[in-house]
C-alpha cells in the first residue's frame, strides 16, 4: 500500500494529522515570542580605564597598549578598537562571528581574567579596568522622565522609585538609567582665609580622609562574650563636616572647617552625559526584555503597572515613550500577519481562477495547514515571530503550493484519463514523491548559505533558512499524505466509458498558445539559444547600472541628527548649542517630539542602533515626526537651517537602519606610527571627498587637535620651596575644577568629597598669576609664579584611535540620505582617487564602512555557497542517474539574471543583501521546476513514447503546475512590495521567477533536445 492509499483509506489517521497541524499550529502560534527583529548577539565588550591627569598619548602608551597586549592573547578575538583620550582609555573588543550567545559568557570571563592579570602593571593613579559586556543590551522600551519646576533630586528620586517597581515584572530583563548626574559633597575653601590662618590644604585633605575612614578598632573577650569595638566620630550628616577641627597640632586656636569653607551637597558640575526631552532636562529609563519572551505581552504588563503607579506621580512630572518596541512589534506582527493572509488569499484566488473552485479550495486548505503546522516546529526550535521569520513564510508561500499543485494536477489528469481517485493519487504520488523531495531539498539548500553563514548578517537573517526548511519539508509531507485524502473528499469520481476516446486535457487556449510557442522555439533552436545568450550579455551589462545598497533604511518616523562641535568643546557649551537647536526643531509642525543626548549616544533602543562613545563635543537629536513621509522634507529643512544658524557644528542626518549598519557608509582607514603623517594622508582623502558632489558628513575620527595649557615647572625653584610637580598639579586642579579628596558615606551611596575654591575666587583663564601654592618649607602660601614662572600654549592629539594595536586614522563620509545615489555609487567614484594617494613606507590603507560590512556578509554567504551548489548538483545527478540531464537545468540558472536585472532597473530597486538572498532562492525554484519537467520527460520516454514528442508533451503537461507555482509566488510577493526590508528581495523573486518560468517551459525543452540530438518534428505530425 502506497503512502497516498494509506492516508486515503485510513481516514481517522488523516483527520488526526489535520487536527494536529491545524489546532496544534494555532496553539503554538499563540505561544511564540514576538520581537521586532530576530534575537542577535552583539559580540562586543568595552574595557574602560580612567587615568586622571594623563595626556592622550600617556593613556595610549601606559594603559591602552598594555591592555591590548593582554587581550590579544585570547584566541577568540576578531578585532580590537581603542580610543585614548585625556585621562580615559576605551577599548572595544569584538569576538569572532562563530561564537554565539552560549559561548560568550565564558569568553567574557576569560577576558576579565586577562584584564585583571595586567591591572597590576598599570601605572599608579590608573583605575582598575572595568569590563562591560552588557554593551549590546537592547532597551526596547525607552522612557523619558521630565519634571518642570521640580529639582533634579526630586526627579531622580521618583525615577528610582519607578525603576524598583518595574524591575520585578516577569519578563523584564534589565533596567538602565541615563542622564543621571553624580551627587557629590562640595567643600568650597577660601584660599584667602587659609592663607590668613596659615593652614595647609593637605592638613584638611588628610583630616577628611581619616575622619570618615572605616577601620577596625579590635574586639575583646568579656566572660563568655566576644565584643566588637566601634568608635564614634564618623560623619552622620553633611552638616557635621562643617564642625571638623582643622587647626594644626599644638595650635592654641580652635579653627573649624566652617570658618574657612562652605559645605553642601550638589551634583557634578561637568557631567559626562546629559539628556533633554522636548527642551527639558530629562532622565531616561531603558527597559530590556528577557530572552524568548513575548515583548508585546511584557510591554502590556509594564504599561499596566505604570498605570497603577499613576497616583504616585507628582503633579507636573511627565513620563513619555521615546521608543516603544512592544507597540512597534504589535503593529509589525499584525502587519506581517495581514500580509501573510493577503498572500494566502491571493494564492487561493489565483488557483480558483486557473484550476477551478474545488482544486483552488483544496490547495488553499493544504497551504493553510502547512503554514499553521510550521508554527509547531518553530516553537520547538525557539524561532520567534519577527521580521525575518514572518517574511520567510511569505517568501515560501509560492513554493509551498508547488508540491500540492503537482499532486492535484496529477490526480485530475489521471481521473480525466479514466483512473479512479485512489489510483490516480497513488500513481502521481509514486511517480513524483522522490523527485519532489529532491526538488524540495534543493530549494532548501539554496538558502543554506544563509543558515550556515557565520557572519553577523547571517545570524541576523538566519531564521529565514530554518523557517523555509520547516515549511518546505512540511509542504512535501502534506502533498504526499493529506492532499490525496482531501482530494478524495473534494473530487467526485466520474464514470468513463472504457471504449470511448479519452478527452485531451490540454486543449485550452493557454495550452494551444504554448504549443505554438514551444514548436517555434524548438524549430529554431539555435536562434533561441542565441537570443538567450544575447539577453544574458545585455543583462550582465545592465546589472552594472543597478543601485547597490547593503541594507535599506527603516520606515519608522524617527530620524537622527548627529551634532559634532569642534574638538575640545565643553559639554556645557555643547548643551547650550543643542538647546537652541531643540527649540527650532520643536517649532516645526511635523515634529511630534525630540530627545537629545549630549556627550554620548543614546541607550541602544533597537538592535541596529549603534550608540556613539563618550565625546563632550558630541550630541544627538532623535526627532520623531508624525508620518514617515514627512521625514525627508523635515531633514532637508533642518540641514539648511542648522548650516546657516550653527556654522560651528557639523551635522550628520541619518535614518534608522533595518539591518547592520556601520557608523560611516564610506570609511578609509590609514594606519601608521606618526600622527602628523596620518593627518596629512587624511587631509588628502578628505579633499577628494569634498570635491565629490554627493559625499557628505566628511570628517575623521581623530578630530581636530585641541589646545593645551602647560605651566612650566622650575625644578630648582620648586625644591627650594619644597613644592613638587604633584603639589603644583594638585593646587591647579583645586583652583580650576576641584579635587576629589575622599568619600562621604550616605547609606548605600558613596559620595565623592570635592574640594574647590568659592565661586568668587575660582580661577579662570586670566587668574593664573594670582594663584598661590602652599610651601611646607616656608610654612606659608607663596605665589604660584615662584615655582612656575610662565606657561605655554600647545596643541595635542585629543583623540588617538587604534585598530588591532596600530594607530589608525579613519576618514569617514556618507552619501546624501536625501538624494538618489547610494553609498556604493559614491564609493566606487572616490575609491580609485583615494587609492592613488601615495603612502609612505610603513603606512597602509584599508576600506571599512558599508563596503567592508557588505564584503564580510557576501564572503560568509558565498563561503558556504560552493558547498551548497555542489550538494544541489549531486542531488540532481542522483535523481536522474545522469550528468547530461542535470546540465540541461543548470545551464538555465545564469539566465535568471535577465529577469532580475530587468526588474531592479524597472522599479529602481537596489541589489543588496536581501536581494542576494532572493537570487539564491531563485536557483532553488528554477531547479525545482526543471526537475519536475525532466522527470516527466524520462517517464514518457520510459513508457515508449517517441523521444522528441516525449519532450514536447512533457512541456505541455507541466504548463499548468509550473505556471501556477510561478504566478502564486509572484503575486504572493505583492504584500512585500510595501515593506522596506523585503522590497528588493520581492522584486528580485517576482521578475526573476517570471523569466525563470519561461526558461523552464521553453529553454529547458530546447536544451534537452540539443543535448540529446533529437530531430525536430512539426507540430501537426504529433498526435
């Protein structure tokens, strides 16, 4: 008993399988996690080390170099980037793409050990290096807290309260705050009073450190008890600091700290990161989700809890969503499901029109069961509902009906030829089961380079392969099992007179037209082949005119404006400039809200957003507009206005990206030892880019050199006064910015104690001559000019970037996001000019940006492509036990470029990574159709039919299933034309498959006849 007969005769089993697929799939669907983008592991960690007082070069040589040397001993490393600035080392460590989220925790532990081992070798004054491996956390809910009229402390206290309440919600991973200012205890000491009293500042520093230090006081035994000793005297309140006695030993005066200083709590004067929301100071809260959860459900729990806490919110405080991933996911998933339903409806309508009501409904039912049943295996494999997996189901729709169409078509033809339903089903399943399996496996293997790619882009789009594997194998199983069962239920068996002449099932107008076309092509077979070759050559030339783009921008109505002020700008000045920018933006009627982060990038609120590192001269505006179509006009107006009103600022506008996106679309990396040579090379490259009419945002990552004041310390004068260089630096620090001299304990918080001059005495750039420094030899304050008579003005490289332990200066540029040209077109234009720049010996040029990312992705995909193609070719050989016949199909594969090129040029679509995947899928579709056709030819020749007529009749018999599969796939792609992420793939598949169908039905028979040397026969000579 064949498998078809088994399912037809065992109806209970068939109904059980149907219920499992239908109800089980529906239940699995409701339990699937929902995400905006697939889960993706950011393979970066950041090692941060502070070295207060050190120059960028000292940080590079004494801290960064040693840490890099230790880190490179790890075998997992792919790339090490470092930024050395004054007093701070930031090293970004990127691991190789082959390591996933299961491997990384162990790798981060080893990284910490390596960094910990070298920490003891760092210079005195350097902090313990901090390894941050949470750098890649995605905070899908980003909230802004503002409070007009409230103090910063009141706002911060309320944010902290809400944070504690939300942390306990099931499904919430981490909550991170940004824009938080560090609280400090300020002691403003008057030098005038200290000088009058003759008290050394070191005396005060020592007392502050000793008085609040935690030290053991011992313990003793009393009878049977062991009692700990704990002395009083520690500060319980900031006001108690004022009562600290600072008179020296043996002094007859009782001098308190309050006599010479004001003591109070406050917040850091020079913050590292500030946030504004709608031109008000804000604190932002980023909420990430636990792995595998349904973010829509967790997002609702968060909103419900915040609604419950509404009564606790002080009047006037506001909580606003900057980014709401659960809301976006809900809209996105609903939109994809509607697209999926629309695609299914389109497929069913096409089938109803071309194959009749019963056949259309039957194939539509099988299609629905296949799609729904796929959710069962997706749930088992942990594949969530997200952009890629749902898109894969739509891509698979056309291929999912292929197998069912072949089986239903075979049953109908068999019944027209007088066979019973069961026999017709058994015959067609027996005939096509293994060829269909081979063709299905080939279609799956075409996507294997994606699933097997070790690149980050492969990880991002990898679920495409697994969903197609599940759904296509499911379609093969349903085609040979429950399709015959439902065909037995749907179709009515008609009685046929065994002596009557059988009706020709291929007498319709479509078949007649096809017969004439195929007859002409086979009659002029060499002309047909010549036309195909000519079309291929023309299309290959046309392909050079196709726009190239790695990944498209998102349609989310948010755009980013990066603001770079001259290097050396104070973060408070940056805040003032951006404040004016915000006011203008908020006056525009298209703008819904604007969020600004100053000093660093925002929290990573979506997977493809790459936050900028810490730079005081940097700010970023996240502008929300009401509708996506308003973005480009608003961006153009913003760019023109800011260029006129803020000439000191460099503005970079960009959309949110859907796929992986480098910081600059075009990056030229110059590596070498001498900063002067690197800057000279970069200037030449930047001039070439400035001369290009489209290149914008031209800059380099070393930024401008910045000013440096260098007091000239006279060692002989200093020794006479007993003043060291460290004493000089300490005095200058206190006078200009304040010195941290200890810690004040306040419950769980440790607040830095910062000593500085009162505001009226605080030094500025013109008060150097009036500064005084304590001389322990003379036991009094003396003018600072007695040990540092003058000072010099110098320039320094404020930012030193390194890549893989080599100094590397990167020239960065972008294409005009408001123009029509892509980054790839600009790159191809400037590349030969920049590569023509003569490089001194020991200096190198490498390309980064989109070119590098695209190459890495293509190399990863094409690295496994030869193996995939070999497997596909071997399968075709095993299926036909021949080499000649598979070559007939494989000769048609390059011809798919004709349709792809025509479609991309016609609709002005770009050929990027997703279009590449569409091209790979075409290989599988083309081979699948060709296999079914060749199998029919071999069957008819085996049954004794004349070879030429067998080829001709086989082509006629495959018209309906091949055309139906192509039409359903092409029309099923229509919903994807409105999706920015899938539109290029949809265009590639629609036009490529349209031409591939012609190849299958016309060119494959022609090549088969040519390869086997069959003689042409006129159409009227064949019955």
